């Protein structure tokens, strides 16, 4: 039997109870990374003479070297930040970092903010990311909130759309992926190296679960993939949120098509009055399980991400 929902019931009960099942349970990058990387060794992969990929510290970290020092795209978890910084400076023979870009607000990518902020680095982020980092984020009704960052660790160069930097003679473009993984996602694209950093929007080898509590949703994720694809050609190397393996444009396109199909199916189920249990029983992602793994959490959170936008009025 279907269990219909209405907007009034969602606003009364849904948001609070659903939050208890969200990032605090490890559904998004931050919680998953905290659990997975307490003893994970760091790996450093040269992308070219100027770019380094560091994996294993939470979210992936990309570091660019130039005569003035290092430019970081994300910083991993705070518990691994010292290791990340030492590995980057040693491998790239640099003494300091002067710029950090936060692709979004989750703790698995903002671990270097405090160290580099104290050192006077420029910290670039979307304005919504700065706002989330400026407050205690309550993602579990009865759980401990994720604490705000100290003032010096907050982004000090924010944008609503994007921008560009000259990094060692090549342009690094960064731009907004609206309401995708969160409501403050940025990508970074190194034009000469032809390396695209997706941040949290593309998980990498697993389901890209949107943090709907802080503004992400499945349809925004699909749109984010389209924006990323427009930046790629067949030779682009794509750095995803997790893992050292690089994606190709073809892999991005295949995942976008899968997500678009699932987003359409979930939307139809919601409008038909399905609840989360009914949706899971219908197994809309069964054909992708072998490749992507268990879809239960992804489907549950993606379905909830539609509630604030599509839930019917009573």
C-alpha cells in the first residue's frame, strides 16, 4: 500500500526526522570520509609537472605548484591536514601555500582552512559555503552539530558565480554548480593541464548522494553533471570526490544519463503518492547495483531531496 505524503505533514515532521538520517549517518562525503580515512595511507599522484592529486585524507585534494607557492583545491579532513600539507610541500618542493579553494562546506574537504587561514592565505568559496561554515550545522535532531569554523578559517574571497586565477602560467577557472551536492558547490578546471576537479558532485565509483539538508538535490546533481560535461573533451582527466582513479568524459556522460533516468523515476513515484519504503520496494536502481553498489541510501536521500520542491499540497 502506498503511503502518500503532503506538504503540511512534510513541513511538520519530515525535515527534522529526515535530517537525523542524513550526513550524521555518513550518507554524504563528510561522514563517509571520517569513517574511511582514520588509518588510510595518503597517496600522491602526479597529474603533470604542475599538478598533484592527494587521495586518502577524506575528499580528494588537488595541489598546483607555481613560483609563489601552492594553490590547493580542497584540503581533506582536519585530522589529516598536517599530513596533506607536508606531503604537498615535500613532493612539489614548495615552502608555502597562498591560496585554497573550497569546493563545498563539508568537513572532508575543509580541513586545511584553519592552518592556511592563520597563515593569511586567500580562501575562495561560494558565498553559501561561507555561510554554512559560519554556523553550527545541525544534521541530526538529537546529535552533535558540526561546529562552525573560527573566523580566520572562513573563506575570505567568496563568489556567487565563479572566477579565474593565473596559476603558474595556466588559467584555473572555477564556477558554480547550483544546488547539486550542496547549495554552494564549485568546480575547478585547469585549462592547460586539461584537469577538471568536480568536488562533491561526482562521488567517484559510487553513488553521488546529494546533501539535501544544505540545499543539494538529485535534479541539481544531474544539472551539475551537464555543466561539467560542457567543460570536457575526450582527453580531459576528471578528479572526483573520492579515490585516485580519474574519470573520463565518457564515464561522466554515462553517470549523468543514469542519474537523469533515476531522477525522472523518483519524481513520478513522488507525484504518484509513494513514500520512501514504497519507492525502495520498487527497486528503481536494480540494474546499476553491480556497478555502483547498494543504492539504498542514495535513493532514500534523493527521494527526500524532492520533498521540499515537489511534495503535493494537501
